[in-house]
């Protein structure tokens, strides 16, 4: 069977159990026009224990692979793990996208692995927080998709479940699914490593210099007591890697003139939406929210009854913004900071000045990044640049979109790297990840075949043309294509 848009969609159409048990078509080889894996796939690493990683764990385990799942957080749940602990301040100006989530932390050169270090006091606390990456959700967040399409098909929500679900209910549901499959943090499952961040994925070569798979550099950080923690680095080899690390790890902050000086002068007053938790710190204040998509609109609604005034800087369109916020155009520049933030001014694109702001929230979105794959990042390639002569072909350029992934799943140059939930135009990520898991297991088991590499690149070029080039819209295959 060749995998095409249509076949993936055939998977979507087929009942999950049927898709697992009765491959639609299972030739012993893919024929001369199909891609043959360079090495057999038996050992599979899965990165991330959100809905996507958990579903892949189930699928790969049931298909007989030797699976290991790595998660930087201390429990499964992914994006739905709410904590009062917040992510660290976003870099202003933006860090290079390859390190915008984290800069890979590697053991000192030349040390024998496994290698350990112990940390004390503030250093220990900071390390634990950065290592696990607190998630970008707030106390009152509810889902924006109806419950019936935000579910694992195996465990449907009971009839009568509210359509809008509070985040903690989704979080518990995700952990219930994990428990059901023995992949919760209290299952003592030897195929799981929590508190373990994937720092680096490198191509591995055999004794003859032939490509043979992947080596992961892993860092596990555990708390020893309230004051100290321990980091341990080690490596592990795999034949293929499922990357289910989510899309909302790296904040995006627009490079507005003058902003860096404000960030330096008023560090506690500038926050990214991923750090927002609750309205209390903003009571009675004047808040400027930059961006008015889902995060910007919902944070405005959450703050609205508690603050003095909300200015919302809108660029293109707005969603769910309350009617009594003061909408303002894009910000042209931040004037040189005065001694207080309230006394400092912001100039809008239409020339108007605003002063008296107490706090700023950047609801300006996220960037795609895979810090553990620096070899496939190249931020000197701009959105309009062609990359066909680059070696290796980049996956991430400026972070607004992803390249070189067929159907946003298989890395065309080396399809033993598989990506989960990277398309934003497909059905909800819970459902979408189930079909991706089926596609990945079939191809890596040799039961379904990708078209040849040249055909994949041809289709990729066609997609670039059809979508009028790269940009944030590029990861939007959209509903017509998924019919
Ligand atoms: C504010 C907000 C609201 C949302 N609301 C909805 C909604 O209403 N409905 C909906 O369907 N979706 C919503 N989403 C999207 C949400 O991301 C998906 O529902 C879902 O969580 C995606 O699952 P995932 O497994 O692909 O990624 P995630 O849930 O993000 O999980 C990724 C996991 O990978 C781990 N990880 C990352 N890097 C590493 C590493 N280097 N090493 C080890 N582990 C790593 C992370 O710790 C995380 O646990 C929302 C997202 C945000 C930010
Ligand atoms: N309840 C929920 O379920 C819920 C709540 C929040 C978020 N989410 C999800 O989380 C994901 C991220 O959402 P998000 O809202 O954080 O990010 P987002 O969708 O990427 O939106 C960021 C917004 O910031 C705007 N922006 C960027 N730079 C700007 C500038 N200089 N001035 C003014 N505006 C600027 C962008 O405008 P342009 O479009 O012009 O670039 C865009 O509208 C989405 O998938 C969303 O659906 C869900
Ligand atoms: C906006 O209206 C809400 C009621 O809908 C009110 O609670 C809030 O104080 C108002 N906010 C502002 C900034 O005027
Ligand atoms: C600029 O925008 C602000 C906020 O929308 C508005 O109050 C002001 O009148 C505008 N100024 C001009 C010159 O259009
Ligand atoms: C990144 O791309 C640029 C432009 O194509 C190229 O010159 C450069 O060598 C690339 N860098 C890396 C590290 O591959």
C-alpha cells in the first residue's frame, strides 16, 4: 500500500480497531517506486507524554515494537498539565529559534557516560523548572473544541459530558488514558522515563560507516530534597524516533523597536501568555495585551472584571475579545523608558501615544522548534528562500512553519523521524494523533510504503506552490484536504 493523502484519510475513515487488525493492503514489498527504509525498525523512541506521545506508545507497543517513551515533565498530560509554577521569562528580543525552548544541555566534553552533577539552592530550583517546562495554560482555561472530538476513540467521554471542558478535567482524562495503558508515572513501567529531557538526536553509523539509526542524548533531573537536585546524562540508541513534543514550547515576542530597553528596565511587568495563570496580580491595573487570537482574547476575558483598563493591540483579526476593551492598532515603537513603567509611553502605528500602562502581556503566539535536532534548524533561511540546495534540508527556518515533512509527518530526507500533531488545520489533536500513529507504525513495520524520495519532494514542491510559499499558513492542510 502506498501512503498518500487519500490513504491517510482512509485510515481516518476506518474504525480504529479495524485499522490496526486488517491492513487495507499489505504487499511484501513496496515495489520499485516506493521508498525502502535504510535499516529495519524495531526500537522506537517516543518523545513527549501528551495525548500524541501516549497514543503512539499504545500503537507501537500493540504493533510489537520495542518502545521507550521520554518525558521531561514528572507526569504524563502534556500541554494540559496545569501548575502554579510558570515558565521562565521569554527572551526579548527573541532567541534564535533553535534555542527558543531550551539550549541543549550536554555533558562536559570527554566525560564518561552516564555522568552526574548535583545542584543546590536556587540553582537547583531554576534547573528543575527549566528542565520540565511548565505548560502554557491558565487557571480558568476551558477547551475550545467540543468534548466528542477531543477524545481518545478507545475511551469516549460519557454521554452528557459538557462540550466545554475545564483544563483539569482534560488533564485527568489524559492521565486516565495513560493509566489504562500502564504509562502513568506510578506504573513503574521500565519503558518510560519521566523527568527526562531529550537533549540531542544524532544520526548513528555502523562499523562500515553506513547510516544505522539514531542516538539520543538524555538528561534526567530529579529532586533529592527541597534544596538539591541531581542531573544524569546518558545516551541510548534507537532505530526510529517519534517526535510528539507539541507546538507550544517556544514563545514568540515581536521585535518591536524600543522593546528590549523596556524589558531590561521593567522585567517583572512584561509577560508572555504562556506565563499567565490568574488575574490577581493585575487587579486595578492598566494592562496592554498584544495579540488578540485565542490566548489574547481569553486572557482579556479573564482579566476584564478585575482590572482598570485593557488595551488590546490587534494586528489582523481578533477572537473572543470582550466588548469593553480598548482596541488599539499595532505598536510602532516603545519610547525610551522613563523611571516608571506608568510614566513611559508606547507609540501606535497611527501615531497616537499611550501612557499609564502597568503591565504588558504578549499573546503573540509560539514558534516551532526542535532544540534536540539542531542539524535541521537554519534561521538564516528566510520564509521566501528556497532551501533545495541545503544539506541537510532544514525542518525549521524562522519558526513560523515547518519544511521537509511529508504530510507534516515524515521527514522526507530520513523518514525514520516521525512528527506528531504538527498540522494545525486537521481535526483536533487527539484524533489526528491516532491516525498519525497508525501511519507511522505501518510504514516502520514495512506494511505500508512511502512513495520514492523524489516523489515526496515533488509533492512537497507542489504543496509550496499551491499554498503560495511558506509561512504560518503552511502547516494548515485544512479540511478540504482531509475530507
Ligand atoms: C492555551 C492552549 C489551549 C489549547 N486548547 C486546546 C483545545 O481546547 N482543544 C484542543 O484540542 N487542543 C488545544 N490546545 C492544543 C494542545 O496542544 C493539544 O490539545 C494537545 O495537548 C497536543 O498534544 P501533543 O501530545 O501533541 O503535545 P503536548 O500536549 O504539548 O505534549 C508534548 C509533551 O512533550 C514534552 N516534551 C517537549 N519537549 C521535550 C523534550 N525535549 N524531551 C522530553 N519531553 C519533551 C512536553 O513536556 C509535553 O508533555 C491548546 C493549546 C494551548 C497552548
Ligand atoms: N480555549 C482554548 O482552547 C485556547 C485558548 C488559547 C489558545 N488556544 C490555542 O493555543 C494555540 C496558540 O494560540 P495563541 O493565541 O497563543 O497564538 P496564535 O494563535 O499564534 O496568535 C498570536 C496572535 O498574535 C498576533 N501578533 C503577533 N505579533 C503581533 C504584533 N506585533 N502586534 C499585534 N498582534 C500580533 C498574531 O497576529 P497575526 O495573525 O497577524 O500574525 C496572532 O493573531 C492555538 O492553537 C489556539 O487555538 C486555545
Ligand atoms: C467590562 O465589563 C465587565 C462586565 O461585563 C465589567 O465587569 C468590567 O469591569 C468592565 N471592564 C472594563 C475595563 O471596563
Ligand atoms: C489611533 O488609534 C487609537 C486607538 O484605536 C484611537 O483612539 C485614535 O483616535 C487613533 N488616532 C488616529 C490619529 O487615528
Ligand atoms: C544555512 O543556510 C544558509 C543559506 O542557505 C547556508 O549558507 C548555510 O550554510 C546554512 N547553515 C548551516 C549550518 O547549514
